[in-house]
C-alpha cells in the first residue's frame, strides 16, 4: 500500500485519479469525515489536515483505500 499525505483537495483527487469510483474506503473515526467509496471521498471539501491516505497497489475488487490521521498528531 502506498501512503500519501494530501495538502489539499487537488492533491487528493490526483492520488485517487486511477482508482474506480466504486472502490471501498475505510475512514478511521478520528479523521472526522465519512466516505464509503472513492467517489464519495473525492467530494470531501475541505480535506482535513494531517491525514494520510493508503492507496492499494492492486486495483482488485477486494482492495480498499484507507484514510487515517498522521501518527503522533
């Protein structure tokens, strides 16, 4: 899994660009947003500060994007 720290919505959109809209998303409760799919995650604005997005290397049906707070913040 590749980890990415977006600074704004445009960077998040670029990171999610090649992922299918219906790919599932797991958001840690500490992040304070709700998104069940990549399509819903793309619509989040503003992007919370200090988040890390885990993007799967495999685009398999069971792959999941993970969103969490940066450790220690």
